């Protein structure tokens, strides 16, 4: 029983930490997919199309794909180089700050980020 009393808290702490970090990894995979979808939308909806893409539309697309991400710690930036015309480059970057609650750890938050870019077609 003494061995169990010493080993069980450490085991539960490790399992809880793995679960917390798996949520962060799941969020990073969703952020990568959301970034890819937003860039694809922006590449097809440039200034030459009937409905030109805006930063607000890209943020709406990104937030649609971020399941479980904290909305207060999520930042979406989109830039067009040099402009929104065909042949230009669009870049979308996402930064998410996940709060963690791992006991006895100095890690209070984990920041993940991703970005993607494409050439505007229309």
C-alpha cells in the first residue's frame, strides 16, 4: 500500500499532463487545417473575382474550423503582398494561447502558431 500511495499520484499527474498536452496538439492540428482553408479561400477570391476576400472573412473561416480553441487567446492575421490582385501572395497566420492547468508545473499557458501562404489566382 505504501508503494501504491507513492506511485499513484505521480502516475495520475503524468496522465493528466498527457491529456492536457493532447488537447493542445489537437488544437494545433485544427489551426493548421483552418489556416490552409482560409488561404485557399483567399487565393480563389482575390480582387479579380466577383466577391473580393477581406480579413474579416478570413477570420470567420478560421474560427469556423477551430474547435475547442479559446476565442479570447486566438489571433488571426492576414496579409496580401503587394495587394489583393491576381499574382499577389496572401499569407494567413494563426496564434493560439492555451491555458493549462497542470499541477506542480510552471507551465501556465502554451502558445501554438501556424501560417500558410498562396498565390492569388483570380
